[in-house]
C-alpha cells in the first residue's frame, strides 16, 4: 500500500474485478481474490468458463501476506477465488465468508481458519489498536429457483474503528447480489453507510439469466441504500459481463447520485472517510 491513510480513513487499492486491498489503521483486508491473468479461464460451475480480458493490478506473490488480517470472500466462484489464489495464499490466513464456502475452503483446500458467517452474524478482527467488525449481509445471486444453481453469496459490512468500540468508517461490499426487497433490511439496521462497493456487470449466463446487478439495478441499490459514496467494481474483466460501467454511471447520474460516485481504475488507489469529501 501507499502512505498510511489519515486517521479515520481507509486506503483502497483496486486490483481488478472484485478484488480490493483495504488498509485502515493497522489492519489490511483482501476481498474476493482473483489473480488470473489475461486469457486464463475462470470456472463458474457446471462446465461454464469465462476467459479473463484484463490483467490484475497486483500479483498474488506481491501481497503483503504478513500484514493481511483476513480475506473477505463473498462466495465461491472462479472470478472471486481462483486457482492462483488457492495455490499461493497461506493456508493459515483467516477467511470470512459464507458457511458453504468455509466448508469447501477448510475441507478441500486446507484453509484451516475459514469462518462461515450466517446472515447478520459478525466477526471482529483486532490488530494493534485497530478493530474491524465484519458482518454478513443478505445477498441473492440469481432470481427464483435459479438460486439453487449458484453458490450462496453474502454482502459484507466492514466497520472500522479502534479497541474502544467506536466505529469511524462503515463500508458495505455488496457481493454478487441482485437488488431485491431483502436488502432493505440493511438500511434499517445500518442507516449511515460511508461507502458502498457495488458489484456490477450484469453478468449473463447461457439462456439470458442475469445474476449480478446491471447499470439500472446498481442505481436501484443507490436509491435504496443511499450511501455517502459509491465505488463501482466487477464490470469489465470477463465476457459474461454484459452491462458496461458507463450504463451504471449514466443511470446513477440521471437519478441524482452523481456526487456519490467514486472512480478508481485498476491499479489506482482511493482514500475514503466518513466525510464525503474524504
């Protein structure tokens, strides 16, 4: 990471797809590690594959593993946890993920510190004087009966603060969810979200099944959650993404969310704090 972020703020490095390196105080989190290179295939289950179009901005060998507090993994799909991450990440590294993914990580891949969180369940990480509480939030990766074909997914609420329990920064990582009524409970429980990291792309499977938010649904989420700021990710790395980032930006702007939007390209860093100007 770059220079230490100011107190109460986090520095986010956008590695690509849904992979972020988030540094706050003494803590560092990695989300949805996808380190496949351009041209390599991501396995999406049931024989479905998608060839990566882009290079990740960070190689898994360059990760500051000694400083990583945990991996926050939304679900087990090949564009969120791939064979490169599986081979290279330390088996003792904590993972916070769905119960389904934790069983696979421990049983098949040997990540012995994988913890499964049920919806609304929390786990607190401490590093020096820094505290991060990770709470599993609702997510729905597909509509109706098609949900049974995809792995369970969770959103994540990251509450950063110190050992006193004071929360200074609240970040919502949506995970690969569609917008549905169950997400409204997030706003009732957590009415002041400083940053929403929005997984987009309008991922479309054979037969036309859309399983992640497109531009319109991404704007729907902003209407519903109303975070102070929003960072779009997960929109152009694979051919199954059919809704371009521009569709989300245009629709969000049309609905009056333009001042909420943060732009951060692959390999770039952004600093976020509770103040919208931060």
